[in-house]
């Protein structure tokens, strides 16, 4: 996965301050995998989707730790998250989805290599996440992924939403550890090259690199960790300790798909945590900040406001906002009086909080504020520091009548200022009961489930009832040749045409086709001889191919760093 652009790095460095360490006593070692909070290791294959895998792993762990599922039945879609983080065709600037993804040609989306900040910028919009069963990931064939429509974004059948997105100073190990204890994982980037990976999944300190190119999920740590075998000099200056990380290169890599990343690796950056919540309510987010919320820098005032128009009748129940480290914020809700003053008539609900870490937070208001469809309302933020405003980009709304800042004793529209964008001050409206549209039906097949699905016309929530697979309707077994001394039988499904295989040895016992093939290779008959000869040639050419490939990779790595 390619490194984020220099501007993004500069902004992160400029505004990321050292976070206050947690005072709680932390254990010297911890393993969320052993606790049952981490889902199985996945494989990203040929695509630069590591950030989607690290982020989804963290989402799944937080979901599990809150009691919504287990490590065996929780599986969110990396393909869905990656696609909508890299490609969004949403054109309605009044929608909370507008601008929530970079815009790439559809054919190259899975080749571009996003970073975890790209992923989190997309997550903070109203889209939430989807199940892998609905948007499965294909490690090697991109044609089986993507080309999802915007309607699929809001009707994914999953009511899991993002609550908080928190960025940690990478040197603040106490805060990262506390988040792993509380939420199960932290997504982190570092520089990865296959020749820096040693025994048992250890990774050498990469002293010659100053960038990061790969995202993984921190799922534990060991303060006393010291590697053995290859890369036993992994820890610099006699220091000990490493993060236990979950990779996305399959369980056959490293130590079952996991590895140890030393605390002292100088390429570690962009440590980010995420938490989720599950809602059955008819809920919609009102926001003017699409991709990327992390392009922040225009600080012109300590007070800002956004004006929204309710698209449904309901109650404003929560606010969401972006703050810098150490910021105290008070968010207030006002009804629009039509005089251009966001604070007319007195606050109807408030929230006040202080945050040690930079990030995007969702909080419940002091009381719900009823609104009617078509009614305008203000979300006003008072900051202890200057308010974060989104920088100008093709993804920013930045239109008159949306965002205002307090300057020299009056409210000024940022839509008239080419140097400023919108302020990340959002609201969530709960509309009570859902209003469902027509039922969409998909028939089951022999081996895939069907469903009946209804989508709420107000918030896009989906109610789905699965229809079980029908199962195959096989005919009688028919003898269909020999494999050595074994007899091969086949039968065909009358519904879908699927062919089922069975083998019986010379004594009539059922064996697998693989076992019959192995028996043939050890057989002294002419057929067995030719089978062994064929196996020998295959083994020779596979070995030769592996040697050539290894030589090529080692040669080319001298000039081109590894990005996946």
C-alpha cells in the first residue's frame, strides 16, 4: 500500500501533539487473540488493500468486545469499505455521503493502495460498514469486486455505524495499549519489506527507511519481547518490547498470520483506533464533510456553526465533531430564526467534553430536539482552541449558507472565503419507526441462500430475511472410469447440473479422489509408473520456477521497495 501524500503527513505532524498517557496500570504483556476478541487472519492477495483489512479487523474486535458477536460469526466486508473509500459517485452536496471517497477510474480502484487515513475518512460518513457475505473479497480477481452502486452503500443490510475515530501519537504507547485493552485493536502503518521478516513472524528494525507502506492491526504487546534466530538484533540500543500485529497475508505467513513489530521501529506512524455502535433506529447523519476529513488546517476562530435542513421528521439526538488534542468543546443545537444568527433564541440542547487525542467523536446531546421535515437547525461549536476547518478541495462542499465562523464580533460565511471549507460539526436525527419500501426478493439456489429485503426510505436501513439454500437433487451414482484399482462414480444434480464425485477402492470402501490418486502413484502397474513420472516432472519444474522467482524478487527488490 502506497504512502499517503506529503501534504497529509505535514498536516498530521503539525496538529498531532503528544497525548496524555493513561494513569491506569497496564500489564507487561497482553494478547487480544487469546481473549477471543480477534477474528481470523485474512488474505489481501494481489491488491493494495491492507488498510481496509487492518481497519476491518479493529472494527470487528470492538464489535465483539461489546457483545454483538463472536470471532467466529463476525465478518465485515473489506471489499465494500475499500471501494467506497476509493470511489464515490455521490453527487448530492446536501447528502452526508457527498465526497466521502477519492474518485478513481473504476478499473483501477483496487490497484491504487489506500492508507488507513483514507479508510477512516470514509468511515466517518453515514455509510457505516457491510457484511462480507454481501460484498465478498476476492484476493486475486478484481472483477469479482467493486462497481457497487450508491444505493448499495445505503442499503448494505448492516446497521453497524462508526462512533469514534481516534488518532494516537505513535510514541504514546500507554494510550495505544489502553485502546487495545478496551476495543481490541489499533490500526498502524510501518515500512514492510519481505526481506526484513525473520523467524516466527518477527520484523527487523528498518533503520534505512523513513516512510511507511503497509497497514496492520495491533492486537497485543510484550514489553519484554526479544527475538531469537534470524533478526535477533531486532531491538535497537538494547531496548526490548514489541507489538503483536495481525497481518493480511494469510495464516500461512509469519506465525499463523501474526508477527512482532518492535516498539523502536522508526517507520511506525498513523496509529488509529475506531469504535462502533449498533442501532435499530431510523437514523440519519447530517454532515458537510466528505473526504478527506483529515485535511484540516484553516484555523480562523474558536467558534463555528453549520446550518442544516431536516429531510425527515424526528429528533436530533447526537452530535459528532472533529477536535485537536487537548481541546474542550461545547456543542449546542439551535432552531433557525431566519436572521442569519446561529445563536438566536437560546440553545435547545448541549454537549460538553474534553479530548486528549485528535479525532472524530460521536456524543449524545443533553436532550433530544424535535424537528419537522424541511425545518432548519444550527449545530454550533465553541472550542477551547481554534476550530478545525476542512481545507479547500474538490471534495469539500464549501457553499454559501452551510458553514459560519465567528470573526470580529459577527458570523461570517466560509462559503464566500476561498481559503476555508466546512467545519466538521455534525448531527444525527432519529426519526422513530422505519418506513419501508417494496420488498426485493432473491431466489435461493442449490448451494446459496436467497432473501427477502426491505429498505427504509428515510435512513436506508435494511431488514433482510434469508431463505435457506434448497440443496442439490442428485440422481443415482453411475460408474465413470478407473483411477488405478479404484472405481470412480459420478452423479448429477437435476436442478443446477452440479457433478458430485465418489471413489471406491477394490474392496468397495469409499475413499477420496485424492487418496485414489495417491494410491495410483505408489502402484507398480504401468499406470502407476507414468503417474510417478508425471509427479517427478511436475516437482522439478515447480522447484525450478520457485528458484527463478526468488532470484528475480531479490534482484528487483534492490531497486524497488515492496508496497504490499
